[in-house]
C-alpha cells in the first residue's frame, strides 16, 4: 500500500507513502477499511518502503493475499 489517511486538526486527509514516512508521529489509517496503519521505510535486506496494517484484517483489499473477497470496516477502525 502506498497511500493512507492522516488525521490533521480533527479531519482525515489523504497521505502519500513519502509523507507518511516523514510524519511518523501522526495517527494514520487505511483509506479502505480505516484500520490503523504504519509506514515502514525501505529495509537493508531489499524490502520496499510501504504502508501496512498494525493488525491484519481479511475484509481489506490490502494486502491482496489476505483479502477474503468481501470488503468490511476494520474491527479497530479509527474515526
């Protein structure tokens, strides 16, 4: 995932991966299921920078490998 949402002055705003990496202290959520996410920088072992859920949720389309096929809000959805 390369985009998420960040909470600024009480409103959820779109956030790119680059912005998420520089705003690490901000509250971030998935733009699809609204579950909490974190931004991870590129690793020394070759892993690409990306945004991932703090807790996996099969009702979210990201990551595709864990998606159950039916979208739903994350059980820990941020409002």
